[in-house]
C-alpha cells in the first residue's frame, strides 16, 4: 500500500499549476462555533456516546464472565475451547462496533482477516484463535471500553442536559412557573404564601451560562469520541504487521507481473525487430556470396543493402538497450537522462532537476521510466504545445512533476498507462497523483522513496 502522500506534501515553494478540486466551498452564514450544536455530526457523536454505555456493560460482563469461567475450567478439557469461543464472540462484537463507528462516527476501519486453522479441524481453529493477537485485542477492547464509556456517558450527558436546561430556563419559567418558584401568589388551603420572583439578572446569567455550555458541549463530545476512534482503530482493526505483510505480498505480485511483462516486451522486440533483420541480413549475405563470382555488381548491391540493414538493426538494438536501462542514466544521472527523453518528445519540454545527490539506482530507474511514460502520453494524447518536468527532493521523498497545457481529462481509473504507472510506483511505496480537469492543464505528480 502506498504511503499517504499527496499534493499537500509538495514543497510549498514549488509553482503549482492546475486547480485540483475547483468545486466552490459551501458557504455558511454562521461561524463553526455557533453551528456545532445543531450539526448532524454533533448529534451522531452524542448518540454514539449514549449507546456506548449499555453496549459496553454487555461486552464487559460477557468478557469478564466468560474469561473467568474459561480460566477456571482450564484444568479440564472444556477450558481451552471455551476461551477460544469467547475470543471469537469478542470478534463478533468487534464487527458490530466497527459498524457502529462507521455509521455514527464516519470511521471506516477495515475488518481483520478471519482466523483459519492450518488443517481445518476444530483444534486447529482453536489454536489459531488463541494465537491471534487480533482476537486478544478484541477482548482487551471489551474490558477497557467499559470504564471509558461510563466516563464519556456521564460527561457528555451532564454537559448536554445542564447546557440546554440552563439556556431554556426562561422558557421553563414561563411554561411552568410553579416549579421554578416564580408564580406570584399561591393558595395552599386557607393560607396565602408569597413566592419570591426571580430577578431579570438571575435569568440573564443563567441563560448566558447555559449558552456557553451548549456552545462548548459539541467540542467536548468531539474530544471524547476521538478517544473512541483511537480505540476502535487501534484495537478492532487489523494489525499493522498483518497489513504490511498483505501489502508486501501484493507489491511482490505487481513486481513479478511487471518484470514478466518487461521480459515479454523485450523478447517480442528482439524477435520481431532486430532478430528478423539479422536473419534477413544473413540470407542476403549468403545470396551475395553465391553471386560474387558470377555477378559481382549484383553482389555489391546486395552487400550495400545488407550494410543498411546492419545500421537499422544496430539502431533497434540501441533503442532496446535504452528501454532496458539507458547508459546515460547510469553514467550521468537523472538530469542528463531526462534531458535526453525531453529532446525526443514531440513538444518543447523544459527540464529542471534539483538534486544534490543521486537516489538509489532502483528508484532512479523507476523515476526515469515514469517520466518517459508521462512524456509519451503528452506526445500521443495531450495535444499540448509545451510541457515541463521538475524533479526535486523533499525530506526522504523523490518528487517528480510533469505538467502540460494540453486538453486534460487524464484519468487513473480508465485502465490506461497511468494505471500501470500507479501499480509500479505502489510496489515501492510510491504514489501517483493526477490533476487533469477537462480542458487542461494537466499536472501529474509522482512521489518515490529516496533510499539512497
């Protein structure tokens, strides 16, 4: 999986052409602080905290009871499978919690890989569950989430109730004056009691305090749910090691497929190009040899044609060698190699390489072929009149940026060469970002690890 780099990580001093997301921002008449108590996000998060307490009570009681029972039965045969079943049930509760976080917190946590035994039997499954760190993290979540849910429930409900109650106190005074001690005169049997009226100052202060609490409550709720987000993502998601292993396996597959495709391309080019010419050359020289004594002039013409074929074959071999790994890249680095590519482009290209040192050879080669592919796209599809290539280093990242003033509309999802470039960069933890609105201009930014 590629590292989460994008256009926002680019050097701010670099000129940025193109507009990216040109959609106008939604205008609000009220500032965020005044909108927050009425936003759907606040109500969703408050609902999440209210539901957390009853759910966490069930999870906590289940986890503690079943774990204690399993520990007590470990001296018998039933303890181990019961403990594995408890962990499996905790994983089921974890799926429910991920769904709840997805619906109310808009937090999408991928589900961890299911547990599978090596042999497919019951004991194999039990052993796999007990060895799974993900299963134990689900049990830990069931235990730790209970005290946090009690705290978050109490704090959020207290602020919410007191804030709205204090803010609406004048309304309560008007609707239910007896219960707030404001009713003018009250009759109890034959006695008349005067009830003291609340002053306007007290009402104003109470409402002001209530308003302050109402305005600050959404931010308290967001702070509380941020802890829930961390717990769900950290304890109920797949482990980082397992995710990384999956990414490396996927990247290995991409690298193998890319290498196989390159080998097929080289074989095809040799078979259809240079090899065919060399075979024709050998046949022509053989015929010339036979005619050398009988018809010297025809033999000379055939040798001359063979000489021309040799030149063409040599040029094709040079192009093929350049496609495998250009010598100029090895000898002189990216600056000279990219300048050579730019000179063969059908539109004028300006090249600027700002590197104090050279990256790793593998990264340098990928950068070269990435720019080569992008400039080929400019020549074939962009209908541009000019283009530019910028290369620089930001921290431990090698940055490439190819821009053109063509018609735009480039898309990573259309199965084009850009999709192949994305897979190739992803195999080395790189990323490709395309900004190409219809009508242009187009800016393609590639980020690669430095590793030099």
